[in-house]
């Protein structure tokens, strides 16, 4: 029937329904954004054992009419031979807000005329805007994603950056100055460089 048999106190607080009220509702009623037919097909796969669990994201409807985004995982559990679907739903409002801010920052960075890039702790490019790629003679920044910053400097300059600049960056969390960079075709040029440790 997909009706609720039990809901934790946290689940009751989040959706605004008491347990007795939830027992008269189905999961689909709290997830109006889900396609009912697709949801029932997914449940069939779960009940048949074809899938050990189902993960999905949707909007959960509260009693007061507002909604919030959740990541849900459904798993089959048998209570004395009686099949029960256990659902664990996590409020992902903060994650969605963070992703929206990240998309906004990405859009701003991509539209900037200055070269910008984001590297991980190992110095590998995870993001680079088109302007940054063009400075180094690349038409597409994707060519450098997953590669080291060292691809853009000579061995001598790499040693200088590691010896002189990185200790200052580690201590101050910020560094600005000049470096001798290297384009894709091997030509060298002086660049103004600002580094921020996040």
C-alpha cells in the first residue's frame, strides 16, 4: 500500500505530521514531484530483490504546504516475513543552497576577463575559466582539468615557486606577485599571479 507504518520523531518534525496522520498517507502523497508510475516500478524492483536499494532526490511536502529537498534511500526489510520498505530521507536544503552558490560563482568566474583556476591540495586543476586557458595558449580549459599546475611552468620556475612562494602562501594564506609562465607552444612570458589558500 506504501502507507507509513512508522516515522521517527525527526521525520514527524520535518514534515509536520504526527505518526497517526502519517499512517493515513502514502509516500507518494508526500513526494508530489515523483512520477507515480515510475516510483511503483522502482518499488517492484526492490520487492523482487532485483535492486538492493533505491536512491533518489525529490521535494518532500510538509503539512503546512511548504516543501524541502531530500535525498532518500529505500531498502527492503522483512519484519517476521512481512515486507516493509525502510526509507531514510535526509534534508539537503543546505547542500542545494551551496550548489546554487557554486554554480553562480562558476558562472561569474567563467565570464571574467582575468584567468582564474581552482586547484586541489595536490595542485591538480579542478576548474579553469576560458580566459585562463587562453593566456596559456589553450582553446579549451578542459584540456588542463585533471592536470598539475606544473604543466604551465619550467622546471626552474617550479622549483622557485615551491621554494619561495609556497611557504609564504602556507603562512599568509594569500600571495601576489609575478611568475615566469610557459605557453602551450613553449614560449615564456611574465604573468601577474595571485594565489589564495582556501
